């Protein structure tokens, strides 16, 4: 199988150059999507990595800009990475290829670790973090560290253009499942997330995480799932916003989310029977309310990014 690696970047020129240096030794096609950077990113890629395919956009489109790189990629398997995610190895790529010998596999997420501590980070799966090294079914896509079967993306469609950031991966995951593809996490494949501060804004997670909760439910969830999902999600986001002094962003996201429900519902594609059973199985692994409260509320190391 041919491998393509698509790297999305915005205003992190030096960080990207280091990441591309890490990737340049791999047997893979490299596609860089410059999401409207203003720091000379495209020029640096052309100068130092002329063999990379470069897609240079005129404005920041958010995470949907990954589509421009995916569309340009020619691989049977497409790995999408953030510009501050490194340490993918040739052995890791071989494990990816072996995983996709499962003909039903549509997407595969990796274990993401903090390079300073060696501990797992960016954990979004419905499992205890102690299971990070395991392989298990999931419906969460860590878009900065995930591999897709190109044919599965053709079946499901690519990222939607209205989320900007947050929940766009969940939307794509639901569509993959609705198309009959499976999604797994493989903890034996690891990458390091350096969490570069460049290009990050303090408020955006509190706004987009809140707003997009409503839209994802309107597009996919049955009512019996949507009500508790929204209740938990809004309550959690309100707590984070108050704790981190971003209540205004949360409030804007709340009202914009409600205001966009009708528009989101117009392109509703409810869960199929397969997706319903898959999500039910994944949710059955959830460690429970008190575990999540302990980890997310009282852990100083937990953050929304």
C-alpha cells in the first residue's frame, strides 16, 4: 500500500520545518497544507523541502483545509498529522499497513504522548487512559494523528466546512461508520505531540466545543442519545469556561449553537443500525462519571487541546 502523509499548518514555520525534517526519512508521500500562514511558511517549505507537495491557501479555513491535502494525496492510506506532531517511524508506518489488512478498517488512531513527560496526552477515547497501549474500537478521531483508508474517505466524504475546529472528526467518524467502515485505536503506534503555542488562541475551544455540540447532535444523534449527550457536554463546557475565565466565549458558543440547529438538521444523516451498535459498544467501555470528574476537573495536567 502506498502511504501519504498530510500535514496541516498555520503560522508555525519553524515548528513545521522541524516536523518535516522528522518525516523526510520515511517512505511516504508528504503533502503540506499551509492554511493561510503569514510567517513565510510556504516559502520555507519550498526552500528546504522541495520534494514535498505544497498546497498554499490564501486564508485560514480551519481544519477543513485538510481536505485540500487529502484530495492531492495519491496514497492508499492517508495519515493526517498536525504540524507539531512528530516521531512517526517507518516501523510505525509498517504497523499501520498491517492494521489495514483488515478490509473493514476505515480509520486508525495512534497513541499520542507528551515528549517532555512520556505520558499519554490528548486522550479522547471512551476508555481509561491506562488502556492507551491497547487496540480497541472507537468513534473518536484524533485528526492530528490518524490514518485513513482512501477508499473509505471516498465513501463517507471528507471534512465538513462549517465546524472550523472541534467535532469535525466526530462528524467524519459517524459518516465512516454509517458507510459500514470500522474505526480502531492502536496504542502500539505512537507519536509525540509538542503542543506548540504558535497559532493557538485562548478562547476558541470554549466557543467551538460548545457551539458544535448542538450541531453534531442535530445531524446524527437519536433524541434519546442527544439529550444526555448535550446535558453532559454543556455542563462540562460551562464548568471549564468558568474555571478558565472564558465564560463569554462559552456563552457565544451556546447561543450560536442553538441558532444553527435548524441549518444543521437540514443535512441530517441519522445513525444506521451498524453505527448505533458500534457506538453502544464503544460507550460500554466508558470508565464512568467519577473517573472523568477526577481526571478532568481535579487534574492540573488536563487541558482542552
